[in-house]
């Protein structure tokens, strides 16, 4: 993705988030130079990979296959493994109309996916086989706002603003805005986007970036290159 396009997506996402009454935390608006100057005190933000995240899954067509995310908070895998401490994470996501976040599951993370506002959120679901692989003959049961709901393999469930679904490891899912753009909340156990996204197809989680202009703000995938040393 071109950096200029990423900067445009950031600006539009911030406008949409604010239009729904949400405001991102102060570190969201640091310039790259500000982030560099604060990297010692911001070590928790960097290590937890909190912040801006924009991906086209390496496929070069963000409008069709892509997702905007902002990780607001993220706990520690060590705390999760010991069973106490900061074991949770929270994100804001934006799915544009008919923009697919591709079929995937998680090994560790359980998550609530919440329609925070906008249009209808669509989620396609499959169950897993005994090894955790997608089983296109398997349905299952998910909790929707505390109420169990059965799904057939490949069924698309629709969620209006305020509605949510709880997805457990092994629940294979893809999602998109069904009839417009959707602001989505994600509340989950500790998030690890480097190793805990298992995709059905061979695609990348992060995008290669063409530096055609300076970044407005850093992405989480920029931290290693821009903030090391």
C-alpha cells in the first residue's frame, strides 16, 4: 500500500470514529517524531502493539479485501498464561461496505465482535474439524448478546448497531459491512496479530508499504523500523 493512501484512510477513519461519539487516545495523534522522542515512556504501547493498523492483507485491493483497526489496549500473554493480570484487549475496527476481512480463526483469542454503529455487520461462519481446520460441512453455536444461536456451515449472520457475537477459538469467520460502513468494537483476550491469526487462504496479515510520502502517524507494523535504537 502507498503511504499516501494509508494517511488518507487514517484521516477518514478518525472522522468516522468521531462521528459515532468515540475519541481515540492521545498517543493516536503523535507524529512520528513525537513517538520517537517518547519511545522510552511509551514502551508499553510499543511492546503491546497498540495503535493504528491498516491492512490489505498483501493483496493490493484495500477496498475489496482490507480492514482498518486501532488497538486501544492490549494485555500480556504472560498474564494470560498465569491466569491473572491484564488478560484483555480492545480494538476499534472499520469495515467498509462489501470490504471483506477474510476467513480466519484464532488459536488463543476469544472475542466479542460488536456493531458499534453505522450499517449492518455481516459475519460468515464455519466450524472446525478435530484438528481445528475449517470444516465446510460443520456449523456450530455462538453467543449473540448472551443468547445462543446455531449456525449452519457458511451461514451469514447479520448484526444491527448494538448487537454482538462472541467468537471462540475454532470459530472460523469472515466479516464485512453489508449495506454500508460499520464501526466495530472488539473486546477480547490478549491479542497477538503476529502469530494468532490463522487464515483459510495463504495471505499476509500486514501490508508492504510504498513510502511515497511521510507518515502522518505510525502503524503498529512501523514500530520496529521507526522506533528501534
